[in-house]
């Protein structure tokens, strides 16, 4: 099958070649409707743009791409800083793409604007995965478990983190427990909830659906949703496991506003062990996950595929319980 050209895209879209070029290069001269139509046609035809600028003269772009859907929060900052530091050691540039569509991944990776990619985008489609595999472009995922000749994954052992949290709360005698989850469909959120519920079931405990609150990994959202839960008539729980520390901190704020004491009335445990967790009053019990290690391993795997021709692999990062002051043994009624 012949390679799809920009002329093919122009013909199919019913526009000129220059109009296609403007759309693909995000030149602000087109109506949004026209631009969207052209991009959809390019996606349908699986059009791969020519390498740009210096890539035409070089075998490598000397750049790694980080594809993410947001750059807000401690995790994204630490991940970006760690990857940038690792790239500098190797004399690579780090390009950060904040995306909301899969075609931004394929355009930049298949178009060879970067030599390899690190992807943290829960909306990555099977079609995109197929294209990445066929292109043999080195890719490391941080939000799913995949391995192929040129695809690796570095994920947290979030199922185990959920188990650790549940087993600790159970050991303290807590029975009426609320779980504040992250984002629906997010790998770490789903795995932490699965592990948590698995450990509860093993202890013959139930987690009713109404005791699962979506906190979106955000302090403000977790606080708001927990207050809504409590004000709807539910009793104050014995304990709360939040999917990350920011959510746990939001829960502590909500409990304080509702007149409940931590840990005397409610034990709270988070996950990640961000710097502020140890500064809270009371200091937050949490699970240390090691953001920096994920970034370092991701770069190691990417370079193994790019430079050494190694096949992809899946790496899981373990964690450990950090006991502080936000949890205490339940006093029997």
C-alpha cells in the first residue's frame, strides 16, 4: 500500500494542500470546523507528516516526548523534573505535550518529532496502540501494563497499596470504612480500589457502594464530596482510605469542618507520601510510592529499547506503609 501523502488528505478533505498544511501545523488561519474536518480526515487515512526541520537532516531528533493530560499536582511536577534531569544526563531534550486527543501522540511519535515517548494518558485507544506497535517507535506507558518489542510499562503496584491500607485499618479494629477513589478509569485509582476491596473481603468485611466517594485525586474535590456524603445522613465512618495524599488532606479538612477529630473519631490514611503529608496536623499516615523512581526507570527502559534494541518489559514499583499520627486503634463501644 502506498504511503498516504498530504495531497491525498487534501483531495479527501476537499481543500487545498496549503489549507491542510495550516491545519496540521496549527496555524491560526482556519475556522475551527474546517480544521477539525481536516484533522479527522488525516486521522482516518493514517497520514503521517514528514519529519520537520532538523529531523530531515538527522537520524535522531535527540528528544523524548512526555504525553500527559494535565500538569497540575505534585506527581506531575516530580515526574517532569525527574525525566528532565535524566534527559539532560543523556543530552536529550524533553518535550512535554499536554494533550486531549490521541492524534497528538501519533502525529508526534509517528512523525519522528521525538525519538521515544513516555505516555500517561488514560484515553489512549486500541487504534493508537496498534499504530504505535506497527511504527516500532519506542514507547513507555505509565498508566497500563503492556509489553511488546518496542513498548514497556512502569507502573506502581497500586493493588498492593490498596491491600496495605485496608490491612492496616483492619488491624486497628476499624469496620465502617469509606474509600475516596481517584478518577474513574485511571489505572492507579482502579487498582488501589481493587486491592483495598480484596483485602476487606478477605477479612469478611463489606464496602457498600455508597461508601466509595470519587475524589478525583484533588484536595478540594475530596473535601467537597466527603462533606456531601456526611451531610446526606451517613454516619461518620471509623476510617477513610484516600487514593492519594491530596485527597486525604481534603478529607481531614472536611472532617474538621464537620466537627470530627482525626484520629480520635476517624482514622485517615493516604497514598504517595508527598512532602506536605508529614507536615499535617496530625501528620498523615500514608504509603510511600516513589514518584522519582518511576521517572528514572521509565527513562532506563526507553533507552534500552532506543539504544540497545532490547524488547519492552513491565516494571512494577513497590511501596511501603508510613505510619504517622492520623490513624489510631478504634476504642470498642
